[in-house]
């Protein structure tokens, strides 16, 4: 019996040991992109045992062999996973919680309590996109935000507008605020000559990988705290900071390389045979019309063939010149980044460095970007915190001429470099014969003219925050920024531009220094169900701008371009311009029971740019929100509704004049008289010149259903008054105009954003699919202009009361007569009832100009899809625009139906032309050399700007923990990404994004990029 009892007890305790056997689990927690989730909580289900992940997302825990681990983190859906020795858990975002905290003016707030209108883009949207400027990642990601490209040269910034155009003479771009420091959106690119823009801006000096989030503030409630610079919206950029994790430092290295090409084939070139065909036909028609009654058909063809063979002879070997291939080649890009992030309970730091080089389609079009950043914060004690944000960047850019400059290869290959003109002579030397009409052989001189520029930017901020008493804090920030740009123009005497001057050099330098101080006093308090916070602040900004230019000509050698070697110093000048601003502001936020929210803000700005009688301006906003989903009648009865919120706001913001001295009675000191300096009045003063003021009413609705579906809608009405305009005056005054607040404009619209978690697996690392789409519709209207009279000086636009600011004003094209091929126009004579007579004329001189289209699209938006499965992540972002027009203001000679034959190339579209009676479905009418009406502007040059573009595509794969643990890494990702991969447009032969404000010219078109990369962390 005793032996049986001992045996029973032994088996009993062995069974207990087996039942409670512990497995040592080593695991890693990552997000959908494969990034480690730091500080995630890992617990054993049904027990109090738990741990947190370290800075690499790793954890170690002991758990029963048959147990379950629960992994959770704020902003993500909790995951349960069975116990095993090695696990990898992928957390999926809970979009309802993830956006709980957002960056706003002068701080952060909970999204649920935010009463304004804003869009937020996080780092995951932009981090893998192969772009130099972050604006390229915004298109299609935020409703109401439209982006256009003024140049496709590498490094060039994009132009952004939020909710339409809001000014005539002042800036129409939003204010940028980076880590709390306002930054002006001006183009910092410079050049000693025109047609070499290659614009650089704020985006050119910020590494997109350093960005933690971007918030676009749209209405007055969101932006009016920035007062006189907020009427066009505000873009808040928050850069990354360190994370407290037991003093451990996380190092991340990223490398990418790829290639680029034209995003679409634009302004396609006719082949040699097509050119001969078109010129033969147009010249035949010309000769036949002129002397057909007196010449035989044989004589006509003898003249035609002789002329064609002289100007466009067919090569003996049948191989025409491919100037496009000779001047353009696929470009390349490479990116290298390293960053360190870490800290402990008191100190957080983030340090980064990056190098980005992009070679464009032209050898002398490239950019190199070096950036560095240090973000550091330290808790001195429980009451006092200090920190610094330091950034430095250097951007070097080589540019080619753009526009209609003969040295612009994009213009040249579409106009005067015909495929019938040889590139080389028979002996292999470069051809420079008479067929080039005095122009250079650009293949020979491609590296002759040079337009480099070098930008250096440094920004240093220090801040301190002190807790005076509970809930009352004071924060002081000081920032010093300096931006310099040194640009050089070199025209050697061996080139066409410099030949007549025996060589030319222009040295052009600018410097911009800004000293900014911000003092903030904040108080927040919760009393029962009442929650309120108060902000009072004082900003001071001092800006000093300097400019210096010197020009010299006459050089002994093409290898020498320093001004000290110039035989003739031809000019020099310098200017210094100060700009000052003082601001007082305050804000009150109040909420009750997390259901009712109210906010009020006020700001008073004083600026040196304004008239003596209007130095100060007041800007304000009132807003409120009602969270209906927290009401019992919804919360207790409609479980499908996770969030339902109404928002309403109204307020006023402003815009500063672009001219720093437009209000003042300034004098110019330049030139000489009898070798004595000359001083004379430079402008008519206006002591009443004031701010442009925008008053915005915004209604918003936010909905979330079934923890999967989101819907946001905003209706807005923005009225801008006191627009600054140039008012004409009598020439007897010695001036042509002066600045005054005379015009009014409005923008009204609606925005939608819809999101849905199409599939969300309950399994760790299971399949996940989220889709988000946004739409925006804006109607712009000029409500008042000086004297109420139409302004037609902005050809091809008209400024007219009741019409959009970008309304095209030209003759209305009526196609061609199918029997004769002659072009036709509508006379558009206005009748007494205001309608227009639609008679047809074949003489454009008899056709009146009318509004024939608008640049503003009817609908813009984007569609973003994100997928993840196991270690794979895929993101695809579309951008689209429907309606609206663009006008070809420079390429019309190619569409002139023969007027400029033997001078410029015809467009590829001219192949689809009238040739015989009955041809009624062609794009163009009859071609004839020297066609008299070929240069008459009309809606013939107007095109539909609608398009759909795959803006960004990114695919990444995160290696599993079983692999990276063996090579002592915390994470590793393989990345393939691209921009502008494909485009569907209503109008062929143009890149739809190359139209700026509805005008297309000969700037280099946008590029598409494909890159391959790797990112590792340890």
C-alpha cells in the first residue's frame, strides 16, 4: 500500500510539472511595413506575467507550452498567438485609435477634440517613395490639395495649392511650419538668365525619411493662429524624435538605386519620312494656290521636290538623325541614409544623415542633396525640459535651359533639330551647316553652357519648457536660419550664346537670414467633465535678405570663367532688404464630457511690409464640434457607429504682400549723370496698403462604422477681400501703376474622404487590405476687380467679375470645312440679350474672343490601397483630375497647319489632317506653307487636362526573425518602389502635370522613377 501511495504521488507531481512546463519564447513585434514596434506589451493570457518589446521590437518571456500570448500597443489591434520558441507578430493599425493625437498649430491635440479641417499623412505614406521633395508624395493623399510641376529637372520642387487660388499678386502657396518654426514657401532657386529655373524650395532641404508626419491645415479654425500667412493653408511638418528604451540605440541604414525616364511621351516627334510627307503636302498646296493656274503639274512637282530635297533630304543610307536619342538618355538615382534613434527615461535623440543623387534625362541636368539632422530633448528634472533641433543641408543642382531658349534640348528637338539634319559630317565631325539656321549643333555643345547653383541651408533651434505650477507651462523657442545660394552662368565664346560677347560669366549670390523667437504660455485643466486649455503666445521674426550679382565678358579661353579674367566688367549690383514681424496670439479650447467641443483663437500681427496706416491686422476663428456617438441615444442603440461627429468653424486669416516695400515712398539710386550718382522716386506710396483677408466658413462630418469604415466630408466657403492689385495711373506721373487693396475672390467647394478595411485577418501576420479614396470639388470666382472692368493683359487669361481667375479668353475654334479643309471660327458677336451669335467665319480677325475654358478641374482626388501579408507590404497610390483645361502657349507653331514649315517641326498630331473633300473626322484642317491664319490664338490650342496616374507604388518584404536573428540584425527589408509608373490622360502628347496654372510650355516634363533598395536595422 505504501509503495502504491509513493508511486501515485510521484506520478501526480510529474503531471503537475508537465502541465506547468515553461517555454522560453523569443519573439519580435513589427507593424505592417515590417518596422519594429517599440514598447508593445506582451502578456501571457490569463496571468499577470508580461513584458515589453525593446527598441528593436524584440522580447523574451517564459510561458506555458500550451499557452497564449497577447500582444498589444496603442493604435493597433491586439493580437493573440500561440506559444512557441520563436514568434513574429505583425500588428495591424486600428485607424480609430492611431490618429488619436495629431499635430496642430503650436502643439498637438486629440483628433476627437479637433474642431477644424485638416488632413494628416504619416511617415509610412512617404518613406519608401523615391522622391527628392516630399510634395510629390502628397498628391492624391490629401483632399483639396493640388500639386503641379513647374519643371522636371531633378531636385525641383512642386507647386502646392490648397482649396483653390486665393490671391492675384501675393503668394498663393501655403505656409510651411517645420517643428514649430514657420518657413516661407518662396522659390530659393536663382539664375543670372531666364529660362533656367530648376526651382528649389523648402522640400529641397528636408529629407523625406526624417519626416514623422505631415498635417495640412485647411480652414480658419485650423490655420488662423498663424494669422497673416495662413490664408492659403498651412502645412505642418513634424520630424522624428528619439524613443526612450533603456538607453539602447537603434541604427537604421537604407540604400536605394534606380533609373528614371519620361513619365509619358510628350510632344512626340515626327519621323524623317513623316516630316517629308507633311512638308511636301503643305508646300504643294502653297505653290498650287499661288501659281496653279499658270504652272503645269509637272512644274509644280519639280519645284516641290527640289525644295523638299534641299531642306529635308532623305539620307542616302535611309537612316535619319535621332536627335532625341543623342541628347536624352535614361537617368539614374541613388540614395544612402543612416539614422540613430534612442534614449532613456530622461533623454531622447534622433540623428540622421543622407545623400541623394539624381541624374536626369539630360547629362547637365542633375542634383545632389546632402542632409543632416539632430533632434535632442532632455528632462533636466520633473519641471524643466530642454531640447534642440539642428538641421543642415547642401543642394547642388546643374540645370539646362528651359522654355523657348534655343539651348533647351527639349525645345530644340521639337522645333529646329529636324530628323533630316545630320548630327555628324561624313568624316565624323559635328555638322554645323546652314540647315541649322545659325543655331548650334546641341550634341556638340551639350556641355558648353553651364548653369550650376549651390544652396546651403542651416537651421538651429533651442527650446526650454518649464512647469511653473501644476498645469501651467512656459516654453521658449529660439531659431536661427540661414540660406545661401550661389549660382553661376557660363557662356563660353565657343558656344552660340557667348560667341558674340567673346564669352560671358554671371555670378549671382543670395543670402537669407531669419531670427525667430516664440514664447508660449499654456494652461490646461480638467474639472470633472470639463476639460479646457489656454494658450497665450508672442512671436518675433526678423529677416534680412541680401543679393549680389556681377557680370563680365571677354575671356581668353573657354577654360577660364572667373570674373577676374574678364576683359570687360559689364555690371554689378547688390541689395539688402530687411523684413520684420511681431505677433500676439491666444487660443482657448474647451470640451465637456468628450461630447461637446469649442475653440476660439485670436492673433494680432504687425508687419513692416504694410502701409503706415495699416501696420497691424487682427485674425481670429470660432469653431465647435458635437460628438453624437457619445450620446446615449446613439451609443446604447446603434452599436455599428464607432464615431459620429459634426464640426462647424468660421474665421479670418490673411496674406502678406509679396513686395516688401510696396507701400512705401522709396527711391532708387542707380546710374549716373555727369559722373554723379542719381536718385529718383521708385514707386507711388500707399500708406493704406493692408493685408489680404480670407474669411472661411467650414462644415464637417466625421463618421466611423463597424470599426472598419470611415467617412469625412467638408463643405467650405472662403471669401477673400482686399486683394492686392496693380492699379493703373496716368503716364504723366512717371509711373504706370501702384499697389492697392481693390479686388475680391471666393472659393467654394466640397471634400470627401472614404476609408475601408476591406479585409483584416484575425491571424498574426495575416492578410490585410485597406483602401482610402478622396475627392475634392472647388469653384473659384473673381467677385470684384478695380473699376469692374475686364483685364485682358494676362493673355491667354481674362480677369472678369463672376468668372474663375484662370479663365481662358480666346477665339472659339469651329473646326474646318470638310469640303475645303479651311479652318473656321465662331464670330461670337454678343447680342442684346447677352447671348452670343454662333455664325461661322473663315477669317479669325472677325471672331471675337470669349471665355473658352478654365484651368480649374471639376474634380481632383486620390486613391490609396495598402496590402500586407506575412512579411510583404504593398502600397499603391493613384492621383486623378477630371475636367479643366490647359493651353499650349509655346508649342502652337507645331500646330499651325504649315505656317512655320521649313522653320519648325510640325507636331505628330498634324499627321491626322484634312487631305481631300469629305474628310470630316480629322484633328486638323488643310496644311499649306505660310498659312496666313496659323498664328491666330484660339481654343484650338486648348486641351482637356483630365488624367489618372499611378503616382506612387511601393512593395517591400521584411525578412523573418529566423533569418535576421542569425545575422544579428533586428530587422531587414527589401524594397521596390516607383513614381509616375503609368498615366491615362484625356489628351495625348502632353504630361498632364506639366501644366502650371493651366499653361504648358517647354519646361522639362516630369520623370518616372523605379528604384530598388534595402533597409536594415540593428
